[in-house]
C-alpha cells in the first residue's frame, strides 16, 4: 500500500506563480524525506489559482533532488494537445525518471481550458482522450512508418523515414511498453472505472466523493478486471482523500474549520467551480439534494478525514472497509499560505510516520488471515 500526495496545486488567487512553484518544491522534498512514495501533479492552462500548465516540466526539476518519490501526472489532459507531442514528451520524461513515473490521463476538468481549446462537449472530450491514448501507445509499440487516421487526428511519418540515420523514429519510453496508465474518475458511477479494469489502467478516485461513491468505483473497476480476466484486487487503484492529522482531535478540527484553513478554501473553491459548471452533484450527500443546499461547510465536514493519529488511523481503516480495497492512498495537497504550512507539515509527517504504518499493518494482518482461511 503506497502513500502519496495529489496536488492540483490549488492556491488563493493573487499568489505569484514562482512563489507557488517554490512552495511545491519544498513540499516534494519534505515528502521524499519522511517516507511518502508518490507525488502527483495536475495540469491546468487558464487559472492562476491552479497555476501549473506542464506537470512533466515541473516534475523534471524534482528528479535529481529526490530519491524515493515516484511521479505521476495528475493528469495530462489528452484532448488539449497532439498525441504525437504528448507521446514524445512522456517517453522523454520516463527516461529522465528512469521509470519513476506513472502516466495519469484525463479529459480535463477546468471549464476555461475547455473553452480555450474549444472542447466544451463532454462526450467529444472522452472520445478524444481514448483516441489519443490508443495512438500514443501504438507509437510506443511500433517503429516507422507511422500512419494514424482517427476521428480527431490524422498524421504519420511515411515518406521521410531514413533507417540508417534513425530519422522518422518516434521515441520509446524507458519502461517497456510505456509507463503505467491511470485515469481520473470524479463521478460515483463512471464507466471509466470499468474501462480502467478492462485495459489494465489504475483508477484515480476523486477526493470529492464520499465512501459510497468510491464504493461505486470499486464495483465498476472490479467488473472491468473480471471481464478482462485480470486479478480482481485493488493493488493498482488510488483513492484521493483530504486528511488533517494533529496532536489531538480537537486541534485537528480547529485547523480544518479555521477561517484561514486551506482545507476550507479548497472546498469553497471546488464548490464554486462545480456550481458554474453545473456539476454540483459531485458534492451532494444524496442524489435528490438541491443545488442550493450544497454548502462549503457540509461538503468539507463530510469528506475530510481529521483527528489525532489514532483517530485518523481508525477512520482510514473504516473508510477502506466501506469504500473498497484500494491499494494506494493519495492525500490532497493544500496551499501553505498563513498558518497552513506549519499545519500541513505536521499532518503529513504524522501521517507518514505514525498513521500509515499502522494502517498498513492492519490490512496486512487482515489480508494475511483471509489468505490463510482460503488456503485451508
């Protein structure tokens, strides 16, 4: 069971891009030193509140500074750019990372990006994503000549191939066959989870979902795994959660609910973005809930796992037993403005050194006992 972080990154409007990037670098170095396994970073082109348009470029700056972290794109929005460009850049990054990379893909989640690239139609974005990843993986599997004639992209290299000079040859990743593919999933009953199981991809379940929504992801994912004849387990499934660990339950709740809390800002920002996009269903506690009843406080308090190390341990164990056997936990990374750097540093350290080892031991014991019973 791996422990990682998932950063949009989200920051209050008005902060300088360089300041945010320096902060994210410091956070990565902290995580590398305290025992985190993975670092996932988002891609957004048109919001200074989510200010990194190239996660691969940024993560490349961290490779030589870290030893333990595996990096993940969270996510590369495939409809936004030409698949040959994405495939070549990912192949290069995989070589730079020497395989410390997971290729997160998606359709994009930011409405201004949809407008920027003229991709407002959701069904079109999904078809583009699937066409793009098929083309990218085909490029990685084969040599020239290349010829692709899809619904959205038509391209190839046929006339200018020079084998003796290796001209016309697209780059292959360091990892044979390409880095592991992961897909972001934000709605409770998305068919993307079934698709992930069928194709051998790993789902990335959104931090906005409650346990029953995440359980819906396990139902779809396990169905896809079984259909494809793959082992039905959650080893390649990652679930994103907002977590706050503090010395006591009372202090953890105070930090979550504080007026300057980045957790509060995170949920208020998400609520406003989803309201503008007509997608508040992601924050509803029940399907028939009116949009007007979705408020920041209720969304936050029903989704954040907070408390002392012992309390968070118990909550994470209970959450996994309710949601499904995910193999990896990703923590939603928060902005470090005001008191939040001190709070999150302590939270991440307690999580890595006290909480997660206990969660791992618990599930290793449970699964070991279940295996012994099955063998009898």
